[in-house]
C-alpha cells in the first residue's frame, strides 16, 4: 500500500488492518478476482479500495509523461486526466444499492 495512503489512514486513527483486509489486500494486489463478504464495519471497502488505488497509481508510474504527451498529440486519447488513467481501467466496483455506492464513492 502506498505511503501516502498509510499516512492518511493514520490521520484517521486507522493503524492496523482488520482480518478481512489481511485476507483480501494481498489477493487484490496480485490482480486476482475477489468477492469479499463480511459483517458491517469490518473494513471491506478499504480491503479492496486500498490495493486497487495502489495498483492504479502504480500503473501510472509505468506510463511516462512522454507517452501521455504522444497520446495527446496523436489524439489516441482525448481525455487523459492522470498517469493512472492513461493506463486504462483497473477495476469495476459493483454495489447492490445506491446508498452503498454513495458510501464507497465518499
């Protein structure tokens, strides 16, 4: 998990992973599919979002600024927002309710 994320978690008094996070984070970091099921408040959202965001921003590091400039100039990509976005989709997160989707987005 990226250091920036760890420092932000510490600022919110999250200092150690839950059991569901210990089980899920390595699997997601290995780019394996994961269906995560646990009780409310167990840390499921962070269990998949932390490794997904780590992979997303890590992919951005592999894409050089020169590659992004070339893609823009060739109009291969009309909407390059960040280095990670230039690498394409990283994951699809599906939520069963609008309420939960809003919680995940926050």
